[in-house]
């Protein structure tokens, strides 16, 4: 009898812990709003990196910051994945990609 109660107690603890790990959910209105912001932010991020004129890059950067700020004002926006577009890129210098690092490169 004690074993059954112990197993039931552990089961209830496990269910409570699993439920406690889930964060708040976004309602459909919040999802559509954040989807729109995600598309805008992705477009602006592309302009910041790839635009040919510095003035346009600067303007896109300003708009990107304000759009991101507005998107994050949406309740529970912290739980939105923002992964629909490749927003973040880690760039490495060409010498590091080719295996030629300072100090161990041999010129050809």
C-alpha cells in the first residue's frame, strides 16, 4: 500500500513539474502580429547588411531597432521563436574560413 501511494505521489509531482515548465502561450492575434514584425525585421536586417548606400543602411538600422522594440512590447513576445528567417549570421574573415590564421599562413 505504501508503494502504491509513493508511486502515485511521484507521478503527481512529475505532472506538476511538467506543467510548470511550459511558458505562457501566444494567442492568434499576437502570433499574426509577431509574424508581421518578423517579416519586417528580416527585410530590414537584409537592408542593413546589403544596401549599397550608407544612408539607407543607417535608416534601415534605425527602423529595425524601432520595429524590434515594438515587436517585443507584445505580451509574451519572449516566447516567440523569431526563427522563420535567417536573421542572425556569424561572419568570419576570409582567412579564418580558408584555414589561414595570422601567424601560421604561408604565402603562395
